[in-house]
C-alpha cells in the first residue's frame, strides 16, 4: 500500500509531458510524426472519457466536435489567414457551442437513446461537411492547412535546429499537457465528483437536489470543447481537413482508444491512444487486415480485461504487493 | 492474464523502437492505394499493373542497375488515412517516390505531403482538375490519369455528332460528378450552340434508388442522356432505368462516362447491360491499336490469370513507366532531378505515345469510347469499335 501511495505521488503526467518534449531530439522525423499523432488523439480520447468514464454517458458521436474544431481552425487559418493563437481557441469555442446545442437535446435522453442521438448529430455534421462544397471543400476536403507561424520558438534554446513539424510537435505537447491539466482539475472538482455520483445513480442524485441534466450538459460542453481543440490541432498535423474527421468510424476509433486504455482512470484513454496508434502503424505495414486484428484485440480485452490496459496494470501492481506482503 | 496485457504493451513499445532503417541499393517506391471496400475494384488492378511493370523491369536488370521495390499500403479510401500512410512511407520506409491514390480526395491530400517532403508523386487514377490546378500545382506532382475536363469534353465531342437537341444529365452530387458534368455541358454548348440542357439530376453519391431521378428526367422528354455514375453506381442505375424504358425513350442516345464501358462493368452486368448506349474506358483487352498493346494485354492476362484482364491495370503500369523513364533520363533517383526530367517527358506506353505536359504536369491521356455491343463469343458488351479520343486539341 505504501509503495502504491508513493507511486501515486509522483507527478506522472508532468514527467511524461517533459519527456515527450525530447522526442524530436532523437532525430527521427518518424518518431516526431507518431508522437504528434499520439498526443492529439490522447487529448481527444481523454475528452471523451469525461463523458464515458466519469459521466457514464456513452457518446457514439464525439467525432462531430473533433470535426467542427478541425474545420473551424482550418478554414480560419487557410481562408481567412487568422493566426493560430486565435484560430485554435475559436475552434474549441465553436465546438463547445455546437456541443451545447446538440447536448441540450442529447441529455434529455438516457442510455442507448442518448448514444443514438449523439450519433445522429455527428452524422448531420458529417453530411454538412461532405455537401457544403463552397465552405468545407466537400468530399475532397480542404488540404494544405498552413502550419502556425512558430518562428518565435526558434529563440528558445535547444529548439533552433528543429524543423517546422518539430516546432509544431513541441507546441502540441505543450497545449495538450495544458488541456489535460485543466481536464484533471475538472474531474477532481466538486463538479467532477458530482458527475461520478450521477453516473452511479442518477435518480438518487436528482433526489438530493442536483440538476442532473445541467451537470451532464456542462460535461458534454467541456468534452466538446477539448475535442474541438484536438480536432484543430489534428487538421494542421494532418495537413488537411476531411469529412472523414466527423464520420462515425472516427467516433468509434476514439471509443476504442478509451476502452482499450481503460475508462476507469484519467490517463487510461491516453494510454489507449498510444497503443492503438502504434499497433495500427505497425500492423498495417504488414497486412491490410488491420480491422481483423483490432477485432480480436477488442474481444480479448473486453472478456479478459474489462478495465482496459491501465486497469489490468493496476491489478498487476496490487497483486505484486500482495505477493510481497505474503 | 496480467502477463498478457504486459506483453501487449511491451510489444507495442518494442515495435516503435525497431523501425527498419536500412536504405539499401533498391529504389523504393511507395504505392498508397485503396485495397479494401468498394474502391478496391480500381485500386487492386492498378496495383497489379504497377507490380507487373516492376517485375518486368527488375527481370531486365532494373533501372540505373538498381532494382525497384514497390511498397504497397492500403489507404482504405480515406483522405486522412492516405495522408497518414503516405507520410509513413516517406518517414519510416524512406521511399524515394510515391505513385498512387484513387479518389479525388486522396490525390490532392497526398500531393500536399509530396510537396512538403519534396518527393515526386505520380497520380494514376484521381481525375479532379484541382490536383493540377495552378494554385495547387507544385514541382513534384504529376498525373497520368485523364482529368475531369478531358473526360467531360471527350464525351461532348462524341455527343456533338449525334442528331440530338435536348440533353439531360445525371451524376453523383459531389466534386467529381459536378466537375465532369460541368465540363460536358459547357463543351457541348460550344460545339453545338443549339443544344439545350433540359434536365440535371444529382443523386447523392452511393444512392441505391435512382427511380425518382429517372422518372423526373423522363418527364422532361430529353432525346439524349449524359451520365457520369461510375463503377457499381452505373450498374444499379442501368438496372433500374431499363424497366422504366429510359433507354428506348431516348433511342439509346446515352453516353455513360466514369468507365461505364470498361470490360469490368460490362462483365459484371452480362446480358443486363443496356446494349447500344455509349460507354468509356481507360483500356480494353480487345482493343488492338498496336502490336505493343496486344503484347501488353497478353502479358497482363497471364499475370492476372484472367482471360479478360482489367482495364485499370494500365494506370498503375503507365504511372510506374513514367517514373522509371524519368529516372533513366535524369540518371539519378534524386526527386528534384526526376521531377525536372518528368516535365514534358514523352514515352511509348502500351496504349501509345503519352506526354506529361510541362505547363500543368498532366498527361495527354484520353480514353476509349464506343457503342456498347454484345459480343456473343465472350457473353458481355464490348465497345464496338473502341476509339481512342486524343484530348490534346481540347485540353486547354
């Protein structure tokens, strides 16, 4: 027990974030590329987990806010030449506004009806981005979203030798770390505790005078906000925004990351993002049957480790302790 | 149980730490293409065509004395997956060149990656004009496919010879359908100012029920129809239009682009094909313009073990052929030099002489057009006769 407490006191999140800053120093552009992908998807997955793990709300349409954020940031930066420092927060805000609008209806439903409605709204977002040729570029999307101007970063010691994509990576890690820190504050706040209470028993929470719907809606908006920021970053990283960003497979991808990593812990979904991206990367270079591998992985996971990878590791630590005490 | 979860994590971590670094003697060509889902119908044969060419070149000693290695990756038909795969090919597999992509979303998306990494990218299938439009053009992108302007105008050239006045169009409601239809309409009006477009139908991409569109169209009493429903969508459309009597109503004055005249589509439909209409195709095994093409068709037939080999293979084949000829001409695998060598390069392909135009990096690629007639010997429709429409006079 003592060992666990000592382990828990280490600021793991901060350590990982600082360590992540040194990835470009290894010198391989490929590592930086993969690490950027992981950092962004980690934020996306953790934002979903606010609903899934903390609020007990299964959203099948989280990609909608990711897509809205990506389009907002991409259009602002590419078409209107708005600087990144304005475009990214605007992307997050717009995603939050849409989350408020859609969430207003979604939280009126529960369980599978809630899930279906989130999916329905996401499909609407996808259909609009697919059809609205003059704004979103339609099916062809919007390629060549510019990198933010990060020449300022070159002044930071140690960063001078980095490439544009490395600078963007450093920025991404910083932003993702900040967003995760905020999200962690949110789940540990009284609001976060209430959210967990609602998950455990919505009726009883209602009886003690808590406005369940309002709390759920607020969680929905916060999750949408951070998904929008992740989307904005991803559009730049991906060098273009496409309707696929809001399509349902994206929603299921992030759902899988969250479940794979473990929705019972704050960083679980981030670990899930890490594992899923690396596995996808490696397996698709050998076979085109990635969905088959993923299916087997999920079945194994759901039956053997319902707590995800982090849940399983936690179990391992507990067992080791018991062995040591015995 | 617990050990296994550790194993997964460890394998994942190890997998990241052990990428292949070795940059051997081989010339590596990344080939991102759709290999799953509906688009695989075009992606797979294009990839096979490229593979056949590579095997032939390697058997003959390679290029600059070095063998070529084709690294194929599935793009799943998603633009963002295509971008991911293309960057992975460049950053992890260290490919020297990229050839590939199918859809009009994938092509321009991968073009951005090619530009940023200064890697030559040859697109064998995407048709969107945007790929090589002036504002998107950069030194490293090239296309050996026909573009939407060429396809629409070629169809107009055919229809201009018909004795028709009132034309209806039908096409999927997204970039490709709109662009081809626009190119057709503006060109036919230029060629035959008396022509009137009486109706335009825009079913959504992937529509399964064309009946309301067909009825609306027939209500306008056109005497000719232009369709750019491609692949399986044309099959569905034609099967639904037949019992409604659309083809008789316009006296078979129908031109179906989007490769509706390809041997693959004709074979799929068999005797259900609306014989008598006009279709187009990139290639046809029964087309014999030269001994070189006859030889190519025979080699392909053997390679694919198919008596009626695919018409899409030629796109992968000519894409790779252009690349290899440019490497030879440049005497180097440096992308910058190869890109320069590709400008204005003319080569002899199985379908005849092709040139990559210097001004817009676009090959003067036309397509085959012909009246679809049942060939009793093989049991499906063929273009009779298949006529190659050379676009060089109306590309600009």
